[in-house]
């Protein structure tokens, strides 16, 4: 009898060890160059707000992570081609993207804002917060290619003189050197990487926050291929926990002097 009990115990231990050895691994698509959201440290470690969120979710659902670096304009095609399982790359939830893929509830707010020189009275927006189209005609605007910002400008300001960039760093460098007059980007990143530095001391925000849901969505979420509702629900449950226990707020304050997390966990598919 004792031998049977011992054999059963050993079998159970072996099963647990086997399960642990074969823990679920989620391949995570990120740019890996988009500090402070997702980037590699000089030591080669992944870091940033998106990385903290991915790790927090993985810990709750019991998964290991494998990071896959991908350029932004190929991010969705790579997900659909099964090059990774989820996108955690500060991707805004928009109606256009929801036609191709599914998203979790938001884990970060999503807005845009224009930057420009302090010494130029550009008057690009009216008191109602709307852009003044004619005032953009002689202004060269920097914008990241294939971004929500470019879609907003092309829809709202079709006559604007646009200069497209493959990275925010290159765009801000050209703004500083006068190759573009203004640039539109994520105000959180712009504040940390530019406005709060010596290079950006002659520049400031020259527009109100732009948060039109049609273009900027309801926030930033984790992208998943369609047909994986069970995975979406598990991720949503983990994000809900991170929001309610204050973890998302703590993650944000590691990088920003202000809150960037949503006020609640309601979002796509959640009532």
C-alpha cells in the first residue's frame, strides 16, 4: 500500500514538473526601440512600460514571454502571419485595426499633440480646439509613417505639407534642426525624450490634446489574432487586476510624472 501511495505521489510530482517545464510561452511583438515604452537597455534587457505590462499579465496568467522585435509598419502583418502571438507595443485600439485583429481592454490612454518652436505664433488651432486648416498650408508637418497621427492629419488636413518619418527620433531631430515646422506625436514620449531635455528647451506643445476616438481609439491595448477569444479573456482578466490593484499606475510613474493608465478596466467587448 505504501509503495502504491509513493508511486502515486511521484507520478503527481512528475506531472507537475512536466507542466512547469512546458509552461505556455507567448511571443510578444514590440519595436524594441520605442523608449520609454519598449526598448533594450545597454545590457540587452527589454525594458519600458509596455514590457512591465506584458510581464505583469504573464505573471498572472502563468505564461513565459519571448520578445520579437518588429518594425512598426510591419507589426500587424507579422501578427497575422503568426510571427508572434500578441502585440504589446503601445498600439491604439481603432475601428480600422479591429477589422483585422482583436484587442484587450486598454492599458494606456492614447492621444496626440503637436510640438513646435516657442518663438513662432503659429495659431494652428482655434478656441474650440479644432485645427484651422488654412493656417497649416504653409507649415511643414512631421509625422510618423503608418501611425494614427498620420491618418488623423490626412483626414482632417488633406492640404497639409507632410514629411513622413520611420521613427519618432528622426522626426524630432528634424524639428530641432528646422527641417519641419511642427510635429505631431505621443505627448508622453515627446515630454520625456524632447521637451524636458536641453535639446527641446526652445519648443513646446502648440496644440491641445487630440483624442478623437475615430482615429485614436479608446486607448492602447494588447493585440491578438482573431479567433483567440479565450486568450483575450485571460489577458483582460489580468489587466483588470493590474488596474484595480494599482500596478498599472505604478508602472506608469516609473517613466512619467503623470498618470497614463485608464481610469477603469472597461473597453473593447466589456460592459
